[in-house]
């Protein structure tokens, strides 16, 4: 199944496009994230890419209040997200409680991506939920 | 070598972070692109990710006028970009002439990502310049 979203405006913005295989980075950003019960958990704020390989490693989900006010940021392994075309967003196999206890940081703080242990902590926390 | 750029504001924006290995997607977007002669060619507008594998395939560079006015968009294979920390941007081994003749589309148009031949056209055009 293939979906395409294009936007044409006179302000010069380029289509943020999606095909059955590729998705534009600025379309991923802002996409809703749901759990399997259909509850909206938050949305993707940004994602972390390995500079050398070009492999997306983590998606950072914003969760909580209105965006920018009281949000917390939860990095998820990219593999934990599955795109659901019917919902028009990503699905992650998590309940809200588990998500709330997950590694996170608040607006205005930094994630400690420089420490390899930080990524491992995220991988370990979600280890049981990763798609094989 | 490792560089980190963090932004702390009271408006709730999260740090767009970079480490020696990982870079945030919203930091890639907007990063300058230079050629080896040091000329600024444009900046990364967005990049295309394979949804299943999470592999970045193409970076779309905006080129030409001020962003949003008269820009053209040039998809480049991700492998054609090398991050140069001294310049604070990506370097691509291209002269302006070759870039101007490359596959591109204008503001308000869509790239035909749905056609696999489109990606191959880009790969072929830049084939001689890809880092092995």
C-alpha cells in the first residue's frame, strides 16, 4: 500500500513526501505515535541518525503536555516503531505506565547521547519490545 | 573529534544534539552544504529515509535563491555528503555546473520518489562521486 502526502503552496515549501518505501525526515517529525490500544501517546519530535552509516537509531517522542509546554522527551529505538497507514502514525507496543517510567528528559534539557551507555540504557529498557 | 551544539531556551525546545556518532534529524535539516572549493552550494532541506530499514537514502539540498524564494531542490545520495566539522557543514565533491545540471525540482513541485527509476537516476548521476 502506498500513501503520498503532497503540499503545494505559493510560499515555496517543497512537498514532504512519502512513498511505500521512503519517507521524508520532516514528515517523520511531528507524526503521531499510538500504542496498540489506539491511545495517542505523543508525536515524534526528531530522530537520531548515525552520521557515518546513515542509519536511524532512535526516534525521540514528545509526550505529555501541549508541544513546548511541559513536554517530556522519550527516545525510542527506531525499531520499536511501526508505521500504521490506517492510523496515519506510528504504533509502539507500550502501555502508558511503561512509557512514563522510561528514560526521558524534560524540555530544555539535553539527552546524554555522547555517553554510549545512554543508548544502551534505552535499548535495554525497550529490549523486550523490539521487533525482531 | 566530537562536537556538540545544545540549545537551552525557556520556550521548551529540546536540544538539537550532535555527538561524534549521532546527529539529530532536525539538526541535519538546515545544515550548510559546501563543495571542495569551499563554496557554499546550499543547505539540506530534508532527507529521505527507508521506512523499513531506517536507512537514510537521499538528502535533499535546497539550492539557489533565499530559502523559499526561487529555490530548487536537489536530491543527493546520502553517501555523497561528508560532514566537515571545521566548516560546520557537509561537503560534497561537486562543482556548481554539475550540480545545476543534476536532477532537481522547483519549489512547489514534488519529487517522484514513488518511481524507483527516480532514485536510480540520482544514484547514476552522482555515481562517480560516491564515497566507496
